[in-house]
């Protein structure tokens, strides 16, 4: 059976898988973002903890995905919830790292000036530090998203669905067509997310910080 | 008015401000200067509570600054830093209006403020308001930095080496501008620098600090004339050398103190002998109370003098005299108008103070121009 016929025969199911896949990515990266950015901000306020926290986060990142899924399976059972839990944990590090670096790299000239003219700590954060770190933070989210698109294919193994279902089925039955039906949209999805976030990054970069033409 | 009362600041074992007290009057341009680590920036940052002293109190207009929140205090005091620190994500207009916005001024008022301030430094609103800091030169950026500090019309503006990173030409332009604005808007400015040129150019009062203490607080003129410490002298360096000693003004400053006198009762031969010994051709005649009577010249005695007579009989009372405190010009006019070679300088009690000759005049003028002269 050639790829096109296979695809046409199965497209509603493929579309459902793709939707699940996107949901897994969006939810986990979303949860990762709302965890990592505040945590990153807290770390810039308590710098002495930063190396330890970033080291732990980095260590988690090195644990193979399958092992993590195994843990999740044991602790949380099968299905979407354990998959999201694992993916969320994986999505944290790049965003955390970039939030911390982005804010740390804001020149003291700006924060000193901001404080000196009478901004509160919150105003310094929201009016100066975050806008200036925005590009770096979004770039962290982008890296994270591209990772998670591929990691999410593993989620199929514990019954969370997504494009992984097709790949695992293909692998189990030596069916290259199934593997490709899972792999190609995943790869395209990664490209699409990356491009979209890249666009968002440019859009949100304050004009004064953009490179001059 | 800003008052420091026994302000001390320590970081661990390091004392950066050591029991500092001083008062800055309203409308004064005060420059704080000293070597690095002398505490000048700490002093500045203590005023707007970016640094909290312990112990010690800072008063603004008689009110302890800790009575209001640091944030509110800082909104009421302008602040300019060396690194400029214009927010790169905001336009020139947004940067200038940042404090008025924090203070929740209505938008129209913010616009008016930006308009007026840009006009103050001759940067047309149409051309500059919507530019971003990275589209401006360093000098223009710091102009905006100064305007940002002025936006909410604070009576006090703090400037921490604001022109340190600018090239000399731009720096001078900005110094003039700031001085002009300060006079026009009657601001109290506290300005930190390590550049003595800048301090002398701008300051009404200079505070010289070292090791957390004030070595001298004085006007630029006073500091130049009476530096209180060798360190200050070193800082003033070439300014002191350049400074010419003020030209002599009074007669006594032109005179030579060594005058050969003779008592009126001394006999003619004796006085001639004295003149020969001193290699002079006349002597100043004084009475028993050392008061000036006149002069006696060797020609006069040779012409009609008789042995055994007192010199008082050959007295020349037409010799020019001036009081030692009189205007030097009077003495010089007399000297130049007559054929005499000297003018006798008298004390108030008419005793002889000295003598102005053509040589002593030349020497005094020479010293005024080039310093001490060996003669």
C-alpha cells in the first residue's frame, strides 16, 4: 500500500492523532511556561540558589524519556495525565534557563535607572526586565516546544495518543507506512511551531531592540 | 535643602561613609568629587535612599527622608546615571514621560511636558520624540537622560558622573546645557564626578571626599586658593599652576624692604662713608622716633656740605612718598612722572616701610606673571 492511499484511507484518524498531539504539546509547554517563568524570575531574585536549581533541572533533562514515562506509568497509571506530567517536566528547563539568563543579562544600567527614578520592584520587572528579556524567554519556549513535539511521540506508549500511536504501531508491525504517517506530520508540526514562535518572537521584540536595517 | 547628619555607611568591615555631615542649600549646584572609593556615589545614592545609611539621617527640607517610602521619594528626585540607562524598549517620548506616568499624570500633560523639555535642549519633537535610544548619539541619549530626570519637575536632581562616558566636546556642550537649565529652572543639583575640570566649571560648591570623609567643602575659588589637603592640591593640579597669583595692588607689594636710613643728627662725613659702604648715592633721613624726614644725596653734601654738620641741614624734602596701603598705581604714576629714581613707602606712623625703585617694580610684576624670581 503506498503512502498516499494509506493516508487517504486513515486521514480522519490521523487528524485526531494530530489534534491530540498538538494538545499534548500546547498543554505541557503551557504548563511548563507558567511554571518556569515565575521560577526563573524567583531565581534572579535569589541568585545563590540558581546554580543548584538549574543543575537539578538539567539533570532531569538527561533522564531518558522512556525511563520517565516508565516512572509516570508506575506512579500515575496510563493515559493522558501521566504523559502530560512527563512532558511538562521536560518543557521546563529551556524556559527556566532562558528566563533566568534573559533577566540576568539585562544591564544593571537599566535596572538601576528604573529603581532610581522610582519604579517599584514589580514595575522594574514588568516595565523593564521582562520586556528586555522577552526575546530570550520566547526563544526558550521555542526550543522547548520543538523538543516536546518529538518527545510527545513517546506518549503514545502509555496510551496518551498522538502521532506516536502510528509510529509505535508501525514499529510493532514492521509497517514503514505507519511509521512515516506518524513521523512526517510530527516533523512538520515541529517546523510549524518553530516558525510560528519565531514570528511571535520578532513581533514581540520591542522596536528599539530590533536590529537596525 | 539637603542635610546629612552624622551619616555612616558600612559594608561589613569597610566604612564607605564615615560620620558625614553637611548641608546643601536649595538652588545650589553642588559637585561631589574625590578619588574612586571615596564615597561620593554612596553619598549621592543615600539622598534618594538607594542606599540606607546606618547610623545617620538625611533630611530634605528638614524632613527625615525615611518618613516616606523610597519609591515615592525617588519619584520626587531626578536621577541621572553615567550609563544613561534610557530604556531601549521605549521611545524618546516614553522615556521622558516615564516618571510622570508613574505619578499618573494625565496623558495630555505628559505630552506637554515632553514637548517643553525637548524644546529646552533644542531637539525638535517631530524629529526625536518617536526615535528609540539606539537611534541617537551618546550625547543626545544623555540629553534625554537629563530630561527624563527633569520630567516631573523635581526640585532636586542627582547626577552620578553623567558625562563620564562622553567625548570631551560633547561633554562640554552638555555641561553648559545642564548649568543653563539648572539656573533657569532653579534646581538643586548634586553632581558626582572625578573630573576636576567639570567640578570647577559647574559647581557653586565643591565637596571633596576621601575615604568616606569630607576633606573640604568650599566654593571653587576658595578651593583653588586654599586647598585644605595635599590630595585636593593634587586633584587641582594644573589648575593651581595655571592660576596666576593676583597682580599686586598696593604700594607695599612693589617695595623693597631694605632701606638705608640715617638719623638726622648724623654728621656729613659719616653719612658719606655709609653711602660708600652700601654703594648707594642717597640715604633716607629719619628722626629719633624713626619718622621719615626726607632724603640726603651724596651730590648735595659734596656741593655745599661742610664737615661736622648734621645731615638734616642738607635735607631734600621733595622726595616722593606714598603710604604703604595706597594704590600701587599712585606710586607708579609718581615714579614714572618724575625724574626721581625711587618713591619712599611710609607706614601710617610715617616711619619708613620700604622703597619702590624701578628695579623693585619690575621684580614685583615679574613675580606676578611668572612666580618667585631670584634677584
